[in-house]
C-alpha cells in the first residue's frame, strides 16, 4: 500500500509553465515500498499511446528544478514524461531523510519504468529514461539492468560512486585516503546514533568564498540564486546527511555498462569540470560491446556543467527528442 504523501498542487517550479503541455501530480512506488512523488507531463490534446520518458536529477536537486524542465520540454515534443523526486528526498517518501543508495536510487528509475509501462497513455514498448548529473550515472546503471528501457540519455553526468571513492579527477584514489574517509564516516555514525538524528553535510557553500574553485561557483550560480533555488532542494539548503553517501565508497555502479544493448546518448559540456565522467563512461560502455553502434557521446562546445541544467539555448532538446524517437522505433 502506497504511503500517502503531501504534494504541493501549486506551480512551484524554477521554470515557467508551458501552455502546450498538461501537468499533473502523481505517485508511484518502488520495490522497497517507498512511495515516490512525481510530475507527469503530456502534450496537450495528445491522441493515442505516447512514447514515455522518466527523468531525474541532478544529484541533490528536486523535480521542480532541472528534471522538470527537461520533462516539460520533451512533453512539448510529443512524449509522456515523468519527473520524479528520488527516495528520501523532495516530496517523495522514505525515512530517514536525505539518504542516497546506489541500489535504491537505481531502483527508483526502474520503478518509474514500471509506472510508465502500465500508464494508459504510454506505449509500454517505448519507455526511456533520462538522468542529469549524478542521476546520469544512475540512469546508465538502470539501463544495464532493465531490459524494458529502450533508450537512455545522461546529461552532464556524474558517476557518484567514483567521485566518492576517488575524489574529483581521481585525486584521492588511494587506499589510505579511502580509509581516512571511512574512519570519519564511521565516527559520524556514532555521533548520529548518540544524538538520535543525522547531521547534515551542508549544501552548496554560502556565502561563496572569493577563492572558491570554478565548479563551486558554477553550482552556487544555479542552486543559491533565483535562477535555480528551490526550498526543497538539498543542494540549495542543508545538503545530504554527512553519512548519506557512505555506501558509494565501495559500490561502483557502472561495472556492466559495456553490456548495455539499448541506445544511449551521453551529453556533456566541453568546459564542464565533470566532462571526464562522460568521456570515460562512453569509452567503457563501447569497449568490447557488440551493441556499440547505438551509443553516442555529444560534447557541447564552451558549455560548463550547470549550463545543461536549465539553459534552453544550450541543451540540445531537438537532438534528444530525435534520439528517443529513432531508438524507440528500432
């Protein structure tokens, strides 16, 4: 039985509503019994069964931010789309709050595929997924596991297991550095247990230090300004629990990416600090894969990481829509 969630019915997105698209709030559940909250978008006056796409991300964001924008733009182009909040975050269920799990978060995408496959307006033979930032990595993991998924797009992708275990640019890739992280996280577990609550790690730093690295400034410009701030977004506010991503340290998610048979499109900004994630993921995905012909890496000139969150003049929505149409017909 699904948990009854309290959903906001007013339009509280970081982007304007498009009158060419209908919108409704819905819920669905994953196989762990967690009820997920979502926004369902459809082209106005659509007839017949539509190709359907589940959208999630970025990591630490909510469906009222980038994923909702992607969902609305793709609905305008003829798709039934579902932008959802991951387990333990946003309007979705799951306790304790602000936890992440490579397993459960991959399952969230699969649960969205369950919902869309059985929706009266959806064509169950034409279901795809789209992940932004850290959810790009989860989307690839789901694509490797779920044979119902016909096409996957990962935009400005992060492999959250890699960055947690090895640091940015793999600069902390040593047993000693990982051991130090484990010591700190296990000490925090005891503090949380004694206190009866989970300490928050903090969202995007605010105020922004003058010497902050460019990628921190990039995140600040989205999450901490009118451009992308949302009151339910972890990154805009208190962040994940300190121990929220602990299991990512030794649970790599992309071990079987080169066994993905369905179509995959990776999109990344040329100047994004995170571009190496998509380049490496693409190389690993096609290596020895007899189904490499339907895989593509698209690098957007001059774009930085958060340009692909919300800048409609940068995000190649027509390309994405064409990719899904072609992949779902094959």
